[in-house]
């Protein structure tokens, strides 16, 4: 009994890891602020919009450009971007080591992102327009697609790419991708974040919540939670929810392509990095097949190509990305410094 009591007391006194606490507080902040966007979104109905003009048209922008809106959207975006890159540079040149606590630069990054989230909220309610007034919607979507493809490349060594099998990419390319991924990810996240006004449609709400989580992840560099496989997987798989909900809202009937496409990437790649038992993997495959049969039996088997569309884009894109990064490594003669860790 004394041994059991001593063990219980030790467990009760075990301190909560600061990086884990920061993660949960960040998730709570993300959820609460998403709720604020939802509650206040109806106030944005005073801003006029042009009629929807097809899949390439972004509806949530002013009918005509507004100089104050463009200055604030692009100006605040630039400040946010430079500040984010600055924290990454500082961490890679001064911190270098992973910890279960928080470095001071983590606290600065968390505060910086929270400030710009609040600033974007204010900017939306005063001037409305984001970056969408000046650039194509495909630039925002494309940046996130490349981010997800970059993750597939980086994780090749750990979980493989095709059913646990690794592709023979150059280790210098993998190291380069890991070393500099933070700069590209930061751009993709912050660019997409400032692209949209803080509307309260279902797609916007899920999208902003997703962006908040990605900013949270980018603020926790060089902490152990930053490389926790279950946390990083959660961020990867959320694109399935976001993509499907946006497609449902747009009403073009393409939601199965996003649902089954990203579910297919989960089956082919992502689940093999989670230490799942074989029966669990077979169970997920059975659910996938059952879902496909249920949807396409009524939708029509001629649409079955949708299931393969996203994997057929993403996996060749991994190879293309590896070739591009390989060219950069070769041209620059880049070598990984052994004394510098990656974030």
C-alpha cells in the first residue's frame, strides 16, 4: 500500500509540461476566437458584394478596390510576415535545441500571432477587404497545397510515402526541406490568413480555426510538442474537414473529391506514421470502401475518378517538389550544418 501511495503521489505531483500547456491554451484561444468571428460575422453584411461568377471567383471582396483596405491588408500582412520570419530566424540561430518547456522566443511568437489575429479582425470590420482583391483565389489554395505536399516529403524518412514504403529521395534534399520548411510554411499560412476577411460562413470558420492552429504550431518551434506525431497528424488531417466543408458550401458538388481524396492520402501515407495495429488499418480501409460505395452508388460510378483526383495530384507533386529543392541544393552547394537543429 505504501508503494502504491508513493507512486500515486508522484504522479499527482508530476508538473504539466509547459509546451503541452501552451498547446492546449492555444487550441482554446483558437476555438474562442473562432466563436467571436461567428458571433460578429453578421455585422459584415453592410459591405456590398458582387454576384458569384463561378469557381474561380472569390465572392468575399468589395465590388471595387478601396485604397485604405488595400493599404491595411497588404501593410499588416507584410508586418506579420516579416515578424514571423524574424522569430524563425532567431530560433534557428540562437535556440537550436528542443525542450519540453518554452523558449522566450516561443512566448514572443505566440503573442505576436495573437496580436495579428486581433488586428485582422479589426481590419475586417473597418475596411473588410483582405488580399483577395488583388490576387487570385488559386494563389491562396495553391500555397496550402504545396505546404501539405512539403509535409509528405519531410516525413518520408519516418513513415514512408506509399503504404509505409520510403521513396529514395536524397537525404540532403530531405534535410534542406526540414531546415527551411518554417519559412515557406509561415508564408503559406500568413498569406492565406490575410487573403480572407473574417466572415462567418462555415468554410471561413473552419478555415480560420485551421489557420489559428497552424500559427500555434509555427509558434512552438524547438519544443517537443512541435514534433509530436499525433499533433502534427491532426493538423494534416484537418484539411479533409476544411476542404469538404468549403466544397459543400460552394455547392458545386465536388465535396466527395475532397472527402475521399484526402481520406485516400490518410490511408496511403498518414496512418502509417501513427503506430496503428493492423486491424485498425484494415478497419479504416473498410470504412473508406463502404463510404465510396454508399456515395457513388447514388452519385453515379462515372464520377468515381474523383476519389483518385487529389492523390494523383499530390504524389507526383511530392516528386516535383523534391526535384526543385534538389536543384536548389545542387546550385547553391548547400550542406547541412551538423551543429544546427531544424525546427
